[in-house]
C-alpha cells in the first residue's frame, strides 16, 4: 500500500461556497519503465485521497496520450 505522507506533496488552501470540479493541469510525461506508475493523489479537507494514474500510454500510444501531447497538458478532474 502506498503511503502518501512518504511522497513529495504540495498543499493549497481555498474556499469554495458551492460544489465545484477542480481540474488539475499537469505537464505530460513519458511513461515510467519497469511497470512503475506516476500517480497524483488529491485529498480535500482530510478526506480519503483520490488517486489518479497519470500514465496514459498503456500498450502503444493511447488516444489520451496523444491528446496530452498535442495540448502539452495532462488533466485530472477532481469532484469536490
């Protein structure tokens, strides 16, 4: 099991008075070798973290990977 507290993190504080969807915009990266994955975890107000796998290449070059390369961004939607 992954321990989030043992990995690098960044923390933001914000106030939302209505339900929102936060979108994380990340720089696209090359897939990691050796079966490793690159993950992003989001926890809001101490909730259970939502884990996103940023690797989109899969086997071959997936459509998601191609879109990320063309726009030079990888996006993750986080409901709040």
